[in-house]
């Protein structure tokens, strides 16, 4: 990203947003912005064009249902990046607070209901940074982007092209990486049996030793999204 990609990053953020009627009304402007800035290669632009044509041509109800099925029904394609790093652990809360502080130091404030680790928010933040800093920021989360890209590729989702574009702006090549198989949705939401332990994963039954995991708090900003970072 040797030149500014402000418009491109914002378009990519919008393409990963809920595709309601309002977003679909602006697809033409989004396509024009990508062509104007030329921050992406021709092949990637063609893929994004195909996605936008698909969004524009389908019924709003169908595009919204596809979005929910793609991003809200499984952790592999979740756009909340801390979901991939911290899961449901207690580390997620402090990491959220650190990321909010990073945004506020840049003069950015979240709207009510917005979570700081959603990829659309991260892309909006990156769009406000100078090119070198934006690229470095995206590179710090590239390992998570590769996982989401791979999960979308496995599903043959056209949204994979958006993740590939973000990786391209980070100076990384989008490539499929090995990802764990996701449990069936019903299985992942299954409640533990009453009086049979506190959780379906990671804990033993009553009367048996309970495993304890101790982790260090990650640093603020995008680096907090990287597993294994130590303070």
C-alpha cells in the first residue's frame, strides 16, 4: 500500500456490512470509488465487481439471509476478530477496552452497538491512517484474515474476494490455510447436562481435577489480536 487506499478500505468495510437496501443503493458509487483509487489489481477488482453485481441482482431478503448464514452461523467466518483469538475467554473484555482506546486516541468513536473488534470497524480505522501505518496495521491481523478467507473459500462464498482484497492491501498473498473443522451449529449451541459439569468443553466432570489456563494480557491495538504476544 504505497499510496493512500482510503476509499478502497472504506468500500471493503461496506461490502462486509449487512447488505440492506441502503447499502445496495450505493453499490454503483462503491464500484466507481474502487476504479478511481486503483489500489487493487485488475483481477481483484473483477472479483469485487462480481460480488457487487450479485448483491445488486438478488432480492434484498436473499442477500440478507446469505449474509447471516455466512457470517453469523459459525466461528470460522466470524467477522469479530477477537472471536478467533480469545473465543469466550475473559481476555476478550480487556482486549476490547484496549482497542477502543486505540480508536479514541485517533479521534474515532464507536456508534452505539458497534463492537471494536468487528472487521468493518478495523477497516474504517485503517482508512484514517497514513499508508505505511495502515499497511502495518493490516499485516498484524493478516493471520486472522487468512483464516477467515480460507473458511469463506471452503464455503465457496463470493465474500472471499473481500478478504483477499484486504490481504492484498496488507502486502500479503491470499492463500488457503489449514483450518479446523467447525462443529455443527446445534452441537456448538448445545447446553451442558444439568449437574454434569459447568461446560461441554475444557472442563472435567464433578469430582475430577479442573484444568486451569493462565494467559498474559495482550498489548493494546492490533497487536492484541495476535496470539502468543507477551507483555
